[in-house]
């Protein structure tokens, strides 16, 4: 649509002095001015003027402008300024509009520019009308509002004029007009105004009667109310709604309305809702007549009620209360001990079409009734110390309405073959533990309320030696996003009743039992919220055949699995040269979050890639094959179907040598150390013998006294013909030189002392005591061998040690055994005119043993 201009706009002519045609706008409104800075739009220049000069040819025009400005300062009548027309404030959205800018001076239109906010450059068209008028055309104006500014370069940009245009739609004709008559209050009408006009609209409601037309009310909303006196009840009106905004007007067609038909009452006031003490559950409802019901108008009401918490709504209609001020009604057909909510609404009974709103809801509960169903009863049997214990648990049936407040439970039990021996116990809990014998028992549970007793729930406990049958197979559990479904097969078609029991299988807490009876189906679905994620459950299905509970089928499952809460704690054992054993602790069921599938051993040494070994979930130890003398890091990863978790890493280093090599080296070194220690100890204790063995003292021959020995001594001890050619000793006499002691303080021993000493030495078998500073002297005696036999010479010796405390010398003399070695050297001494063999202290180290033995021929003395 072409833009419209104001009829007050001045006429303009083009260069041919022809008047430009302008079309008058249908609706022009006054407008308000708001000044703001506008961004420049694209100038229509360069374009050729009437003289053929372009905008870029600035030399002469700028001289003209400067001259004009100079003349203006000097008092010339040269007029500066311009004006935009038409002054349109509102415009239909999507239409086209052309604006003109008229200058007070000619030949300057080439320097006019336009600015629009927001920038609408693609939708603009510029044109030069004549020497004083320039125009801009906006096509398909869709923005809510636009500011248009006209300016001129003099030589800097200078604003001349500015207008603002808003777009929108005229109002639509109001639709769906409806009116309500509130007796003694007001008359209210409502309607639908139509689309958004982008400009506020006002609505005027007028009524027309035979007395004339008058305005009822005016508003900017979609409803309007006006007070009417009681005399208007039953009158007829023509109602019309007119809408108007800046873009136009629209009015609805007059609608004929009768206030008697449009009466709407307020909701009735509910007085009470009480329980009736009758065998059939009932409630009594009472309410009061609506206050806005006209006098003399018959009223009828409607009642709605529903069962809490989420029952369906039910209705009772046509509760005629006529002109009564109060009315009561009994609700029947209800459930016992059930809470209901009730509300009311009313309407005139003389052709009225408008119901009142529903009253506020009121709650009530029906009376209790005797229970009609038994509880669901289940048991857990255990034995300990020859005592059988039965844990009983019961609950109300699902989807069965409670008919009263349960006051208690009565449990009865007796042996199956002794019904007269029944025992009873009353409790207000829903579980009980009993100790029974090994026989079969019958147990029953009944509960009661204020109205009576429930039927008995009966359960048979089998005898301890009864064998249950396996009647189930192919049990499958499927878990979904919200529920869990269990299915199974039965091998006996007579089984139509099952008990599904489950509990959380945890190591740190006991199994809290839940159960559910299932009848006439081999499928059970646990609703949302029954099973929790990341918990291990033990589920058993118990078939019941003719009141006998057969063998259950038990399985374990997770409703939802996750990664373990923690990784295994590992430690290293038996570290060797090329291997090490890694062990880890089991993960408890409370921490597993699912069924463990595998353990992975991850290990690596520095600057090497990781190695992974995977083992089954029941393995908790593994021996790693490694390289010697390397530092390793290892950890264990526990995995389920839903994820895995790593444990803390451990560090260890393999050995440079294995245990056998270390043992060989250690053994060799140990043996050497032991030998050195033994040798040292031996040397300390036997150093004299070792010295005599390896470094003996050699006597000096020049100091020997053997040359001074008498020849008689040497003849008394000839050593010859000791053995014959047969190598045996023969009977004969041989003389043994015995020892005597020479006291250095007493140079000579008399004959009597010699004989006494000789007798003591020859007869003694025990120790002999000799005075201090005595020297050992050997004497010779004669022993005979009267038979020819293999006879070894008998040697004996005495070795006596001096004691510093007793000044004595102890001698051990063994006359029957062999004679021990005596480390002394003998020599002859003249004692009382007889040669005696004595110890020479100067030759005591020349030989280890010196014995003078004389062996005589057989029969010689």
C-alpha cells in the first residue's frame, strides 16, 4: 500500500512546475515528539541534479554554501531549515510510506541526507522531487516503530526535522460475547478481543432497551461490569461491544439478552459432612441456599464426591431444594472406613443456564466394618542347638481396602497331629518368633478392629525330616528403567500359588525380609521403588502345592550395577630376581556395586609400557614375571559390567641375585667364618699342644746327662726279644719302671721312704698327694705273664698337678689300663747306694714318653 500524507502538507511541485499528487490518509492522529540521535542511513547521492552536477562535485556548491552562511551572519534574509511531511504517527504494519523533506532554500536538495532508526537501508528508495524537496520511500514497514530524520551537509551534517512512526493493526470485531447477571450485585459481560494489534485498544459496552441506548461501561480489558438494581431482574437488553485504537474501530452486532436467564448464584455454603452409624457405610451432607439466588426462584443443586487419595469423581444431580433455606442429603453406596471429599453447586430451576461455582471441598470418613480378607502370612525357618525357630511375618493384602483401624493380631499354632494342644498369642506387631519342635505345625493369624475379626490366614510348617520337591526351573530376572520382572516355569500344573521373597544381601547387616503372594500366574513385577540401585538382592520363589511349601528357587541379582566403590588394596610378597607375588584384599558386597567379573593387574617399570594381566573374580593372588634389579609400580583394577575402579599403586624392586645365589655366597662365607672361629678357639685352648706339634723344643745334646747313667740301670731295662717270630708276646717277666718323686729340698730318699713311696704308687688307683716342689720319679717293678698270649705291654703313668692353695700334687694312676703319655725325661740317680730313675728337668722336652721296660725270659726273676 502506498504511504499516505497529511492534508495539511504544503503542495510541492517538481522541476516542470507540476503539482505532485498526494493521497489523503484515512486516519491521521496527533503525534508526540521524542528527540534522539539517529544513525545515518545511506545517502541517495551521488545523483545528478537538474543542472547535471553530482554530489561529488563539491567545489562550486560549497562556495555557495559558505557564501550563504556568510550572508546569514551579516544579516541577510537567507532562511535555513526544513520540514518533514506528512506527519503520520500510526501506520498499518507492512505498508509502504513516502516522506518528503522541504527546504526553505532552493538548489540545496543535493546535500539532503536521511537517517532511520532502526536502519532500514535495503527497504529504502531515495528521490529528488525538485530544487527544494527530497523524498525517501520505505517499503513493507514491519518494525514496531521507526524514527525518520532529515538533515543537510553545511558542510557538516545538520539535522533539519524528525518524526516517529508506529506500526500496528486496527482492532478486530469482539467475538463470543457473554453476560452474567449476579442478582443484587452487577451485570458483567465478557468477550474475545482477537489478535494483538500492537496498540492498546479500548472497549465500550452499550445496552439498548425500549427506553433508549446507554453506555454500560468502558475498559481496556476483555470484561466489563456495571451495577443494576433489583428492578432489572427479568429485563431484556441488546448488548454491543465496540473496540477502538489508533488504527481504527470495530463493533460487534447487538445481542439480545434476558437477565432472568443469565442469573448466576454464588456457591452454596456446606454446613457439615458426618458419618452415619449404620451397617451400610454412609455420609450425611448438609448445605445452605445460595445468597445470590433471587427471591422466589426455585433452586436445584448437584453434588460431586470422590474417594481419597485418588479416586474417580462421582455425581448426584437434581437435588431440588426449591425455596428452602437449608437441605441435607445422605450419600450411600460407599466403602467402609474410607475418606471422601464432597462439594456442591446450584442453579435456578426456571430455565437458567448458568451454574454457580463449586463450593469448597469438605472431607469425611465412613464407619469401620469387620475385615473381609485375611492377611498374607509368611515364615522363615531356622534351627540351632536342636531348637527349631520360626519367624513369622504378615501384612495386609495389596489392592484390598482397609475397613477399619487394626487393633491387634492373634497368632495360634499347634502340632498337625494334636489340634487340641493349640497355643495362642496376641500382639500389635506384624511379626513374631516361635520355638517349635521337629513335628509339622499349623499356624494361623487373624486381626480385628472395632467392628469384628478377619478370616484366618493359615500356614503349614513342615516337619524337620520332610523333603521338599524341586518344582521350578528356568527362573529369569529382567530389569528395566522403572521395574523388575521375574518369570519362571513350573513342572506341576497344579501349582497356582507362589510366594516371592527378597531381601538386600549385605555382609554388614541382616537380611530384612520382604515377600509377595502371586496367584494364577508365573510372572511377578516389582514396581518402581521396590529395588534400589547398586544393591545385591537375594530373591527366592516358593511354590505352594496343597498348602505345602515346596523347595524354593533362589537367585541373586542387581537392579542396577555400577563401578566398585573402591579398588582393591594390594601388597607385594616373595620378591625375587625375576618374579614377585602380588596379593589383594577381596571387595565386600557392600562396596562392589555389582557382580565382579575380573581383576586386572597393571604393572610397569620406569620408561616402559604398562603390562596388564586379567584374572577371574575369585583369584586374589598372582605371580608376576619380571626383570631383575628393576623398580616396578603395580595396582589392581576391579571390574563389573558397569565399570571399573583402580586401587592404590604399590612400589617394589626386584632383586639383583636370586635366593640360591645369595644362599651359596652366604653359606660359603658362613662356613669360612665358622672355620676361622673354630680355629681361633682351638688355638686359644690348645696352643701349647699346637706349639709342641708344629714347633717342638729340641734339647741341647751337650747338656744331656745320659752318659752319667750307671750301667746297672741300663742292664735292668734291656728291650730285646719282646716278640718272637710269630709276632706274639710270650709268657715271661718284664719290668716296668715306676715313677717316684724327688724333692729338691731333700736330695736323697732313704730306703724306708722309697719302699713306702713304691708301695703307695704300685697299689694306688686314685689320686696321690705329693709335697709342693716335688719332681716325678719313675720306678720299675716286675710283672709276670705266666701264659703265652697276645699281651700288650702295660704302661701307666702318673701326672700330678700342683695346687697353689693346698700345695699338693694330684696323680691319677691307672694300673689296669694303658699308661698315658708322660712328657718327662728319665735319668738315673744314686739313692742309698741304688740306682733310681729320676726325671731330668733339662731333658724333659726331648721325648714325649720315656719308659724303661725290662722283659725277662720265661721263668727268670
